[in-house]
C-alpha cells in the first residue's frame, strides 16, 4: 500500500508568499502530495497546488497589490471586508487571473480548508473537492477578525481558521499519514504572546469565539513545541523562513512580496533533497 503524504500550510496573510514559493518548488519538482490542510492564507494560496498553477499566487499579488479594489483599507471601509469579495472571489478567479477549476476538481489531492465556527469557537475542516462550489470556505478561512465580516455558509458563521487551529498537525495525524510536511511562515523559535485586542467587546455575542481567540496563543505555542519535537525525531519535515523578513499582513510593497516568495523558493530548493529522502524512507 502506497504511503500517504500530508502537507500542512500555516496562514499569515502576505507571509503566505513564502508558502507560495515552497509550493511552486514542490510542483516544479514533482513532489507528490496526497492531502493538504490549508489555514487562512495557506488555504487561499495552497489551492493552487491542486489546480497546478505554478506562479499564479505571486503573479496576481504583484499585479494587484496596489489596486484599491483588491484588499486593504479602501475595501474595508467600503465593504466591511479587508479582502474585497467581488474582486478576489469573482473578478480575479474568473477573469483577471483565472483559477483552473477543472484541474482542481480532477486532482486526486484531498484539500481541507480550515475555518473557525464563531458560534462554537471550534475549528472545522472542510474538504473542498470543487473549488468553484467551495470558494466561500476559502474566503472564510482567510477572513481575519475585526477587519472581516463573518462568512455565512449553510446557516453557520465562520472566520479565520487560524484562530482555532493555526497549524492543524494533530488533526492531520488523525488520518494516519505516513509522511507529513509542515510549511510555517515564521522563523524557527517564534512564539506568540498573549493578545491584547478587544475580542470581548467586538465579539460579545460569540463568547465561545472570544474564549478561542484569547487562548489562541497557547495552542499555537503548544503546537510549535510539538512540531519541534517531531522534527528533531525526524518524524516530519518542516520548512520555515530561514531568516526574518519584515512584511505587513496587507503588504503593498511589491519588492517585499517578491522577496518573501523568493525566500520560499530558496528554502524549498535547499530542503528539496531532504524532502525526497524523507519521502523515500
């Protein structure tokens, strides 16, 4: 029986350009992945592995980073969402830089978009076999608190999957994969601090989500400890930025976007032999 390989993609808004570089290296070098767990930007950018569109993430981000209708303050003020729904999930994917929905649908890769149910405060792992039908789950996964309206799907309200399960290693292990590759968007040793944001005030009608948001840093740090343990034991392969690069969550500087992507490409190439050796064992 062939081994199953799982890829886990952390979020991080425009730090996700690092993951895009990694993904392009995996595709260019025919590294086979059987299932993907994408969180936030990891879902939004990671779906391009399943649609086999090398370079697409970098291309549209460089081209539209400074378009007021893409994402940023103008979109937030005019629509209530920092990611402009019409631009990002209509014009972009259908007209400006079309997503290959057919290739995505026919791909054997299982793709799970991680979302946070704000009523329960719990993560949900949505298997998206058809990207066209599942676009709202991708949008929900990347909808950051405070600057995004909750996304309603089938009567449920969702926000950023990273709030409840930022790096779903434990969930991925439930399916008993033989090999796991984790792509992080922070350098080694990074840990989160206790948040000082007005979650209680802003989401007072969703107490379970408030509890989840306020304890987010603990889960993240515990997961990082587990990742480092498994990495030291050679149970998983981890790719993370080899150096700190300052980049805003909604970055408009195309040089910084390019540099983040290039770092992913460089680190991916550097780890390529290790990945191949790991997958052969």
